[in-house]
C-alpha cells in the first residue's frame, strides 16, 4: 500500500482525510441522535441544542489554538504558509475547547446539570473513523509514530518503519466505546460517562504520544502537557471512582 492513499471519483482526486473526517462527523451525529431516541435525554431540548452549538464552536477554536501551541517555533517560522497555519488541528484541543465552551454556555443559561453523557460513545466512534483518514494520509497528517522494528510497523513512504499510532488509537477507542456502553447500563451518576471518556482519552494520549517523534519540553510534548492538565482537572472524580472501587472490594465477602 502506498501513502498518502488517494481516492478517485469521476476524474477527481480526493484526500482520504477529508472523506473520513466528514464521515466521522456524520456517524458521530447519527449515533448521538440514535442514543438520544433510544435512551432518552434528561436535558431540556433548548439547553441540549445550545450545548451542541457551543461544543462545536469551542472544539473548532480549541483544536486550532492547541495546534498552534503544540510547536510554536514551527508555526512562527511558517506564519505566512496557509497550509501550515490553518491546515492542522488537534483532537485534544478540540475536546478541551468544547468542554470550556459548554461550561460557559451552561453558566450563561443558568443550567447546572451534566450534559455530556450522550456525547461519549459518539465521540469514540467519530474519532476512530477520523483516524482511518489520518492513517491513510500517511506522513502528511503528522500523526504517525516513531521508528520501530516491530513486525506491524508501517512504512509511510519515507523508508522508515514506524508505529502505526493511528491504528493503535482506533483499537483503543473501540474498546473504550464498548466499555462506556456497558457502564451506561449500570447505575451511575449523571455526567460520569462523559468524564470516563475524557479521562480515558486523555490518559491514552498521554501514554501513546511517547511513541511519536514530536518536540518535547521537560520530557513531554505540548499535547501531553495538556493531557496532564486535564487529568488533574478530573482528579477529584478519579479519586471518587478509585475510592468506590476500594470500598466495594473491602465490603466483598471472603470466600
């Protein structure tokens, strides 16, 4: 297989990243609507769609801002290049920006309920589908891993066998999505499903980005530092979950 892969329709050459990113948004939205109709939605209609709009706007801004902050010297060096300056974005930044925008919108509306649970599984699906496009785009996407001698390493066209970190992420997201679906069927606090998604994804990115050849500051790259900040943001919830697990183990009968 050659990279970047290209799709040809009626004489047009289309980048696979565009195709799978569009498909990711579509499947994510369809999954959200399907879950909303089957599981019900405790959030008032007006609040729900205000939150959706805020999440989309915040994600667009956050994904771009963190992309610029990920490697400032590169951005400054190519400040007059449209492709470099406006062509990239980050999922980590999109999640953070969406969260900030939703919390701001809720505060302005005076709504204190948790609104994210129905987004968790659709996000897993959307990101996983989008990563297919990242994989097919090869070196052009900057999501590939460092060199490896492992048998499943992939040559993206530069003669170097690399970790296919995009495929690693797809596998992780499938597992995370299935675990969240199972958790939704058990008693849980409203908001915990989305928090579990966020903690799971940021924890994953903190770990897997060690396999990427990105510039680092004090051992971590820019996205990893953002993940650390978000894991600290959810530290109270992590302690609560771990405490509940310890309590259940303690109360289990000895056999």
